[in-house]
């Protein structure tokens, strides 16, 4: 298909047209690599423009996206390599690095403050339990820190949004977790969470700590569960996704993976459907996706 006639365009004209088209295309968030032969002061043939449009179309159609180094590719999605830590900052340069997935721990410690470390600290510092107005808090995937917890589903979703991410779906979480060891060396029998990036607690696609450490919110809501029948002979992992309450005052948001206190019942099939999205506990955190 020809996007333009044989007329030749100036660089300024082409940039203006491309900007309009690129806005709103979510593949930009994945940093898709598109061939670029445009030089300052050059005029560009319709053939060159067509090649760039075709590269963008191919990336959209095939899901061929490049994940930041802080994330891993899992199917057509990018999943955070590490459980999220939530940082507050208004430093524009630091925020750009957070969104690009290139920020270092030293940069975060110098220019931001981590929250989700004690009960109520997010709400007390500008990110209420509802997530409303939670604008300066960012979800970061980085090794060597305590994962943020004491966080509601709404706060987690807002922090992920601010980083140009989202909560993974239950299905995305499940396939990214496959292959993670059931039990040690994952953090499943301690008095609290360990730092992100536990050696050996890694999935087939390269995500860390998807078993134990902290339960992880996913995007899906369900009717509030009323029973924990387990998986039967399929798995010894915790399974509290059964029944549907007709008396509870709201739905549940799923959490996955188990936590630092769940022992052998933590695992890639551990799933819990009896936490309100407004709940926040020391043992529930999250990771994000694109």
C-alpha cells in the first residue's frame, strides 16, 4: 500500500505527520525499534516513509516488541523482572529513567523515597488507599530492595500506571511464573520478605520471586471466595478460589504466588480470592507489566 505519492517532503513535514500517527499507539511504550534514515535538512522520498510505516505495522501485527532490561519478554507481554518497589519523586529526569526502565538503585536512593514499607505510609505521603491523586509514585522493577507491600490494589495500579505499566492479568502472571522452584531457594519460610532478586528463585522466562516473598496483586477481580479446597492431587499449592459470597461488601482482587510465611503451599499455582482490592497487608505486593 502506498501511503504517499511520489511527491517529496521536507523533514519538518514528515515529522509532523509521523507525530500525529504515533500518538496513542501503545507499541511506543515498548520502545519498538524502527529504521530511521532521516537526516537534518534532507528531503525524504515516499519510499523511505513507507518503509518506516511498514516497520511500525509489522511490529504491531507480530507483537515484536523490545522489553526494557528491567522486564522480561513473556509471550507478547513484558513482565517486570522483579517485584515492584514504589518510589515517590518529582524529578523529571529520574521519572524519565523510571519509565524507560534504566534507572539505577543509586539514582533512586539519591532522588526518590521508597514507600510501602510500613502500614499506611503511602496514604500518609500522598497516595491514598483509593489511588485517587496518586501521581508522584512510581513502580520500579529493580534488584536488591525490599518489595513494597502494605499497598491496596488501587495504589498498585496507580503506581504501575505512572510508570507507563499496568498490573498483569492472571493469565500473564501464570505463564511468566512457570518454572519457578516450589519452595527453597525462594523466600517461603521466614519472618518477612527478602530483597528482590532471590538467587535461584527464577522462572523459565527470567522473572524472580514469583513464588513466596510477597503475594502479588494481578488485574483480575472475582466474586469474593468462600472456601480454600486446594488443588487436590494436582498441586499442594494454596488454592482459595472457590465459592462466591452473597454477603460480602464487594468483590475480591486475585493475588498470586504465596508469601514468605506459606512454606510449601507457596508456588506458581498459589491463588487467593478473598482479599478486597481495598485491603493492604505486609504480605501483599505486586509486579507490573506492559
